C-alpha cells in the first residue's frame, strides 16, 4: 500500500506562500495604496449614520482625493472603481446633509 506523504505538506507550503508578500510587477505587494485607501474608505458606508459630521466630511475629502487618483487608471479599472467610489461618496454626503438638517427643515 502506497502512502501519499506530500499531500498535507504541499498544502502547508501553498498556504505559507499565499501569506507571503510576493511583489507585483508594479512594485507593490498585494493591492496598490489607492486600493487599500479605497477599501478602508468605502468600508465605512455601512456605519455612516453612526459617524460624526467631522468624520463624514473627512471621508468625503478622501473620496475627492481618491477620485483624482482613480481617474488616472486604465479605462476598465477606472469605470468600475470610479462608479463605486462615487456611490460611497454620495452615501456620506447624504448622511452628512441629513445630520445638518434642523428639526424644522425635517418637518417640511
């Protein structure tokens, strides 16, 4: 009876290799910096109502800065991420505007 001794070892080696940072051709390890900032910024949309007005304004500024970076990317990447970024920014802006309204404005 033959045993396959390399199966588990191969999985361990593969898992270890995936956890290592393998530099990409663009010099980055994993996602480029703009993508990391994009992910961190847009991750806040689900908690937007709990954020302060200052935090929301800061996220909107980050979206504006990211928009300039994303506009420099290749066409397909630009289309996808620009649309997603603008959706995030619109949520932050909507919540900020809602928090700025007075009770009298809400009643109208």
